[in-house]
C-alpha cells in the first residue's frame, strides 16, 4: 500500500482560474494543474529558486518536489501542444491565508490579501459569503449541478460555476447541489 501524501505548503493560489488558448476550437477536456504544481512552477521558473530551496519552502523532500515539478511541466506542455485550456484546482495543499465560503454557489475560496476586505465570491460574484469558522467543518461540497426549478442534475464541470449553466429542461440557472439556496427552495 502506498504511503499517504503529505499536505504541501502553497503560498497562495493563483489569482485567476486558468488560461484559454486564443484561436483554438473549444476544448471540452481542460488540463487540470494542481495548486502544488502551480506553486512548483512559480518557485522554480518565476522566482528562480533551485529545487532544494523550493522543496524546503513547500515542505516536501527534494525528490517529491522534482516529481511535482515534472508533472506540472508535462501538463503545461500538453496544453501548449494540443491547444487545451488550463485550469487550476485541487491537490493536497494548505494556504497561508484565510478561507471563505460562498453560500450561493457552495465554493470555498482563499483570501490571500488579509489587509483588503473581500466583498464577493471570486467564482460567482455573490455577496453572500462567510469567513471560515470551526462550525463550518460539516458543510458538504458536491460535484453535481442541480436545477432549483425542476430538479434536473448533471455532473459539475471543473472551473465553471454551476450558476452559469442553464437547465435544458426548464431554462433556469443551475446551482451547486447542497447549497442553502436549494434548501430554501425545496
């Protein structure tokens, strides 16, 4: 049985959700770059740290850092060669900044600039957000988009808010399954 992955330290997530190639046909399968892979590229290619120093910053061994960095470079190369969009999400990471929860779309997001107040969800733009606290540990997040009108469900597309999808049955905007909006309506 493989050893469980340790949580990797990431300074902050990217300030955007991803990239889209200009002039390419719309790609249905984007390349998913995990946050630790983004951090590896940021440390080595942008800040020009060596792999030993970068591995110390992320709190992993140098060989583990090399595997993360190699995976990131392969994914970026795939996105460039096959023109595919790149989205940033997931990974076994923790951030050095506070977390917020959007009550409308069910998204957890990070607020890296503590000196600035955040007023809206970075994914859907809603002002119905809340700072993380211990009682929120039991909030479930789902990977299903659901129509509050007719109950139609579909698998969530990573990187695209559910409220940008329109239900094919009744033409209402969809929401993330399990959000408080659904509990009020149904």
